[in-house]
C-alpha cells in the first residue's frame, strides 16, 4: 500500500517491542513524505493493544484500505489533515496468540518472574501502563502479575507503552480512536472517574435557556466551602419509583458536588443516612439520561444503571460503610462522640436517638504512602467498647488482605484457583475430587462463629486450612480470624487467641495454580482506622446528622472545627 501510494503514505517505526520488533505507524496525508509530521491537524487510529483482539486489527486495516481506495473522494480531507494508523500496538503479544494454546493471551511478553518462559504470571497490560493516573487504585488495574489487567512495575515500564506515549506527545493529535473488541462499549478517557460527562455530551447554552443556570448547584463555585446536610432523608426518589431505585436528581447532586471538589472546593457532608444509596455500592439503580423515561422505575432494567460508591471511597475517604454501627444495639442509643486528632481533638458530643453510620478510612485499605491522593483519617470516633475490626477477645488476631462464579463474573473459581476443584464440582456441586465445599460469601457484618465437625476423621491426622478466595476484579477488606479451639467430647483440647504467637498455625503461600497475592495472613493488634467522622484534605464526612447533637454548643463547635479543618 505504501509503495502504491508514495505521495500519500509514510510508514515509520515508533519504537521496538521487548522482542525487538518494530511497532509501525502509518501516516496518510497529501505529501506525507515531504511535509514534517504533525504539521497538519492529526487524528490517530490505533488497535491491538490487547493481543487476542484480532478483529480490532482487521477493523483498523479495513479503514486504512478504505481511505486509500477512496483517495479521490477524500482529497479535501487528506489535503487539510493527517490520518495516522497503528494497526498492531502490541506485536509480540499478537504473534504469541498464533502459537499453540495461547489464543487468548492479552498482554505483552514481559517475563515478569524471570524464569525464561511466558506463562500465566507474565506479561503487562499495555493499556494500563500509561503514566497518567498510573496505580490510581486497585480497581481499574491490578498489582498481581497473573491478572489480565496487571499494570506493570511502574509507569511506562514497557517499550510498547513508551512508543505509543512518545507518538502521542510528538504529534499532539486532535483525537484518537483506540479499537478493542472486549464488548459493545464506547469508552472515553474520562471514564477512569465514574459517571463523568464527556466532550460529546450536549452543551447547555445559557443564552438559549434564558440565562438560567443549568443546575441549582451552579452556585457552589461561589463558596470556599459548603455544607451538604441530608437530614433524615434516606434515599431520594420521585413519585412512582420503587424500592431498589433512586432518583436522577440525587445522583446529579453528588456529581455536581464532585465537580465542585475537583475545582478546589471544600465540603462538609453529614446526615442520618448521608449518601446511603451510593454506600450500598451497586444495590440501587437510577436512570442516567433518557427523556422518554425520566426516572428508573424497574431496577436492573435498561436504561437503569447501578449507583456505586466511588465518590465516597475516593473523594470522601470512606472505603467501607457500616450501617447504624454508631448505635448501641442493646439500648438503641448512639454512642458518645469524641474527637481524637487534628482540629477535632477534644471534641465531645452526645446524640439524640437517631440513625448512625461508621466508616473505614480509605487509607486503611489503600495506604497513604502508596496512594497519597486518597489520604484519609477518622478523627471523630464512636466511644464504644471495640469496633467492627477489633479482635474478638484479647488484643491480637490474624488477618489477610458461595458460588461457582467469582463476584466479578468471568471464569469460575475452578479456573482461577484450581485447588478448589478438590472441593467443588464442575456444575457447582459442593463436593469435589477429595473434599467438600464450605464457604461464605460477602460481608459478614461482624464476627461470626464457625464450627466444623471433624467426627468423620476420628483417629486420623487432619489438616485444617482456611483460605480467603477472591479474584483480581473483586477485592474486599479481607478476613479476620480469632479464638480458635478444638473440642473433644465437649472439653477444649487445644485453643489459641493469637495473643503470643500463631498458636500452631502456619502461613503458607497460595496453592498450586493460584497466582501470587500481594497480601497474606499475619498476626496483628492494629485495627483499621474507623469512626463516625472521616476527614480528607478537602472533605469532612460525618456518619450522623449534626442536628442530632443534643446541644447547640456541640453543633456549633463541630461545624466550626470542620470549617477550620477545611479552610485553616
């Protein structure tokens, strides 16, 4: 094609792969070889960042061939602009998918473990290796080498990424289309931040709308800090909406506040149920933008989509939510409040009977030294005996960071963790090749007593193994274990509360076939940072209504402390 269209086509290598292959880019424009690159407005079409997505290569090549076959009709376009094509951005991985047994290989061919072979624990996802927002969190990409979304050892650690990033910086394209074949989706760069408007969304014309603000919350930008107090509202709904749904207005309010924070605003968010639907993380649905159906009336029915907790986790610093966890369930009264850090040190308050919430700070899960953008703490505590993550008894416990399919879908446990085949059948039967499946899924809502009957093994040596099984798409807060005991005829024969050591337990690596984890079991007396009030650099998030404080002095004191934290 280049030889037949020398006046239009210029081919160049933009870099080399780990295996030394050229990564080729094709520039198509009038006088392509005579004029400097990027002298005209340019658009980039790229494909095959993920090796197995063959159809994306063919779509790219078909478009290139179409442009050249219709060069006469497209003369004006080619005179004024440059069209660039990178048909195969991951040549090593692409070639690897044509070898026996490797059709579904997705990443490049980085030998991560250095054993000289390319196996499941190798390769880096080039699409998650770019410097922008690298290692932003553990949801959009993975730290685990065996994951298909493994981001690599560092930003732009892969030559394929360096090549593409270099081309983008050198040409400064006006636009790019990056072809994939994962699913029927149109994704934008803004998608790393959930529910963000894109450049293609309609523009609100204030003149045509009679100089009316596009949204009542447009006033936020006039203030250095705002108070978002939800009172006793639980879930905002419009007339006719049913349980399991929330209103578009409620979600729009959250997005408007998020936009305000992104522009440097400061926020105090409080209420008896502040952001309840979002904290439920996927259990409620709303209708994003469908004129014919103004609100979601039937959960799970498109165009209704789920409401997630990204805003609470990454802007408000609340990674895990505990409903009514600031209330003494024996008396029905909220625990006392006490301030323990920063501007809140010395605060004390009593709440009238009302609903409460408690939160685990995001930095307890994503350490601030690794994720400084999400640094958060819990300076307002519930004065209660213990908390959701305190040891069951004593001061020490051990910790690690109910269906066939993993929570995030995709391959079953039998594929991701082959050792489970010993306990689970191919059709989800609770028995496998040598044992039975005993498992629990989801949030335990606190300590739960587990009992295992070992009577069938009387007279034999028994090994008891406890595993936390998950996948790279779904990572929870982990599992806590305390107060282990073996009883014989009702009498305790052996026990451990992990106060001095592991009590006979040993910590092993992952079973054969499972990928290496970044966490493992360890003995600890450090509980998660948790409380009734969280603080980040820009926000204060309270798990109770300020109006529920029993004295005006306490209400005034708390708001003053919050504003001093936010504004200095």
